[in-house]
C-alpha cells in the first residue's frame, strides 16, 4: 500500500500553471495540501485555472493567481511584491 506524501504547510509557485503540465502540477500540489500561487501572463486564463483546480482538488490546499510576464523585469518585481503581500515565505 502506497500513501501519497503530504504537502501540507508547503508554499509553492507554479509558473505556466494555466495549462498543460503546469496546471496538472498545481492541481496535484493543491490536492496534497500545498498552498499554490499560479503565475501567468493572462489574468482570465489564470482565474479559469484557479476555478478548475478548486473544483477538482480533493485536498486542503489553497490556490491563488498572480498575473505577471516573467520575461519583463518590472513585472517580476511586481510579482514578488504581490507574492510577499500574500504569503509569509516561499
């Protein structure tokens, strides 16, 4: 019998979490109890991903989204400020 490892108490950032492997990764982390912040360029896709993860997740984790284009330094700085306002650590 294999038990699924818990991620309770862990805080994670998933870039590209609005589709594909990033979305699946975020969903699995939330399902295992992690608090996950998704990062993506498109706010509407981000909010849709958050809604899909919340609907599918069976764990106690929390999912959030912050819009940022990580190819732009100013948006990276804005993301870090927003993340630090929401989470105590990474």
